[in-house]
């Protein structure tokens, strides 16, 4: 099974920082869980990441699994231009 904490520990050991989010109403986040919030939530975390790297999108790698791949697609459609994109087990929009 995939262990996100192990992955982030490996990133940290290599000198990289990570920003992980729970969508609205999922996990530790407040609010109503609704797929219609996905684009807005993805843009919010993208903007936070951009702020943390002082606007240098070349320092951002976007990773999403399952439903998170739709969030990535919406980011790219909105003009986000990360250094790399990793999609794991993508789902179809319909």
C-alpha cells in the first residue's frame, strides 16, 4: 500500500518541501464535500504553493491520485504551468 507520509519524508530528506491538502469536507478540512468545489480548492492550493515559492512555478510539482487528477486537469485548463505533473490512477470526468 502507498504511504504518503513515507513519500513526504523522502522528499524532505532530499531537501524538498511538500504541501498536501484535503479537499473541502474531506479529512481534516472543514466545509461541504462537493465535487463542484474541486476547481476552486485546486486553485487555492496552487496559489498557496506559488506564494510559497515566490511565484516560481518551475519549483512546483503537482501530484494527484484518483479524484485529484481531475483537480490537476482543472489547474492546467486554468493556465497553471508547474514544472512536472504526476497523475496516479486518473479518473474520467463523467
